[in-house]
């Protein structure tokens, strides 16, 4: 299937419709399809770089904030560190990262009639492994996702938070014991910090040496403000007004603080669709260029046990119901590998069983289908996450790709 030709006009029409023909269309989108041979089967952008009437067109080389798609690249960096013998997947990261040494668990709050309740904090004795950080079973979650952590923060007068661009935003208690639940959070951020401490390099410099330079990724960085002209060239962020459906400029609380103080491995990278494609191709090909094949195989393998997978399912059907879940067919379930979700069955007319997908809150979605040898990447810059038009565009494009490739198989 991976060597078949695509009907480019059908994909062009879907992108054109979603950026110019629908009511309150997407500002601009970039879509790419690639195979496990390293070939790009399709790569185009439609729409505008900004919402301004005289905006220049969007291109696949326009910089974007990758948000949580950063997690994929950070996981690749961690696996490179494993390849180099700097750390093992099951090594205790609490012995490496000082901020995790005395981590506590938020067990609740004492009953009180006062507005400021006293938190109940318990010492955490269990280790936290690199594997747990990469599969979201460490006990961390983003503070903005958890009412208890937000109450704990208010009680301390804490101003740091998950999008503040600093490791300070992730210095907060766990919400469950390591390995005993699943919660989406800053595991990759602490994993990236471990790589920094083990290598003696910033995460930016480690990635530059082992990922960006070898793959010729010259527009991918945690420090866009330091690259001349970068921020003036990037795609502007938009918000869909919930009352009118109209796109308006801005991003508000959904955006990462800029400039960021630290290299935030869970959401901090800026890149271009054409460069993100290079990392996705490496993973779909099974590694062998910048990361060992056995490391990529581990990334693509289901990592959860019965307990943690049940917790994952609750998150998918809860907080992620209008984000990741809506990209899956009704009634279909998944699990989690290292850095990404895995679907347990074929999606009818779409990706195959055991495919992985990553997403970013700024409007990014990527999938890798090892069985079919096909992957895809759809990007925009739009909040809030889970925009229905973006999701419908993704499903229409993916369905068209598989319909064409399977028809000629």
C-alpha cells in the first residue's frame, strides 16, 4: 500500500473546502502523507498565515507552535539517551532529577469550613521510572487539569502553572502513586530534564546534536525568539468564538509563555510541518537513522497493564472526550505506548490496528500506521483543542487517503 499513488485533487478539494468554502472556515491547514520508505506522497498547505485580509498564504515551511506534538520528539530524544547508555527505561528518575527526590502525593484536604483547606500530603516511597514518565503513569498530571492541584496552588499563592514555560510549573504533588493510574501531564517535561542532567546539555542542544542536525531540521527550536525573523514568519494563533463560531486572533490560556525559561519537553517546540515530517518518517520507518530500531519498536508497543489501561480509558472518555476521543470511531478503544496512544482495532476505512497517534492542543494531529506503512500529519494553529471542523477535516482526509490506497492495492 505504501508505494501506491494518491489522487491529489481529492485531497486538494478537502483542504480548499475547509479553508475557504465552509462557514467560518479554518484559517489555514497543512496536510502531509508519507510512507515507510521515506517518501512524501502528498504535502500541501491551504489558507492563510494570519487572519489579516492581506495575509500571505500558508506554506508547509511556515513555523508553528507544535504544543504536545513536542512529546514525540522528546521521547525520541529519551530513546537516543537510552541507546547511548545514559539511562534505562526502568531506571529511577528520582535519583537523577533533584526536584523529584522528595515528591509528595496530594491525598486530599482536611475538612474545613474555611476557604483555604489544609492539603493532606503523603510521602512517595516508590521510584518513578523513565518509562512511567513517557507513558503517563508516573502520577503527574497538569495542574490545570486537576481541581485538587489548583486548590493546592491557590493555598500557596503559587503563580507558576503548566503553561508558564518553566520547570517551576511542574513542581507540584502527584495525584496517584507511580504506576497505579494514568493521567496526562508533564512526564515528558521531567524526562527531558533528566536527559539534560545526564548529558550535560540543554534539551535544545541535545536535540540539535542528535535529531535536528542529522535530519536537517533548521527551523525547529525551543527558542524561536532567538532566531531572526522566526516569530514574524510563524502562523498566527486563532480562537474559535464559542458563541458565533468566528475565528478571532489570540490564544489566551491555551498558549505557552514566550520566551520560555526552560526547554519544555512536553509542549515547548516550534517547528514547521515539513520538518515535523522528518521525525515522523524516522519513526514510521522503524528507526535506524538517529535512533535504534529496538527503541522505536518499544515506542510503538502497548505499555499499560489492566489497571493503568482502565484509568487511561476513563480519561479518554472524560477530559479527552471532545479532543482525542472524537478522532476515534464510536465504540472503539485504545491504549498507550511511549508518548502516544495506540488503537486496538482497525478504524473502518482509516488507519489499521496498532497505529499510533499524537496530537497538539494548538491544532495538530499525526498518525503512524506501521501495518499499512502510511502516516499523516495535519496542522493548524487554533484553540480550544478538539475543534469539530478540524476533526472532521482530519477524518475526511484520512478516509480519502486509505480509500485511494486500498482501491489500488
